[in-house]
């Protein structure tokens, strides 16, 4: 089953012919739907994609994992990504770029970013993915599209 998705433009990334696999970063809302209802398996387990777990996504997931069983599952997911060295940590350059994007959102889009931790997290997810040429998969069209209007990155919005 392939979900319908809206593809959004982004920066091109040159890939070596031997490394044709697409890099992906899955947003928190996709994981939550999968954990709770088994949705989006086609995205999470797509062939031909190298998946990265954003450390920001991991933080958001752990913040909402109230049961010991949920935390155990999340630690298993984290361990699988860590084993393949695919946990995506924001670098200093990514934090600097995120600050510029947040400033741009305040100036050109009249966003209030003070106290908006969810928006700051989304910017960090987007800029981290951009730094490795990865495509972000999310259901949060509103925030990610406006972030993309300030700094282009690859985006797939999932209905």
C-alpha cells in the first residue's frame, strides 16, 4: 500500500551512482500513528530508503511515552538506529541555520517563536534532514511548508 503524498520541492543532492538509496527522516506524528494504529508501514519500511532517526523526534516520542512498555519499544527503535549509526544529531551549524530560519519566520511570516518549542523542534528536524540531503516525511504540512518557504529542503506531506 502506497500512501498518497504531496511532494514538495527541495534542494538537489548529488548522489554517487553506487549510492542511489534515498535518505529519509520520519517526523514524530508518523511514528505515533504507526505505534498506536499500525499506519504508515509503507513509509517506515520502504525499500530503497536509508532511514535516519532524528534525535529531536526521539525526544518528542519519549516525552509522550508514559508506559514502561512504550518506553521499551522506543529504546528498541533507538538501539536499531544507533547500531547502524543513523541517529541524526543537530550540529552547531544546524542550530545556527535553525536560528536563522526562526528569525525569518518572525520577520516574513509574523510567527511568534518565543515559547514555541514544537516549531523550534520542527525547524531542527528539517534543517538536520537538509544537512544530509534527506527527505522529511510528515503530516504537519502547515509548519513544514512554511519552514520550507524560508529554507528549502526535501519534504513529503503524508495525508
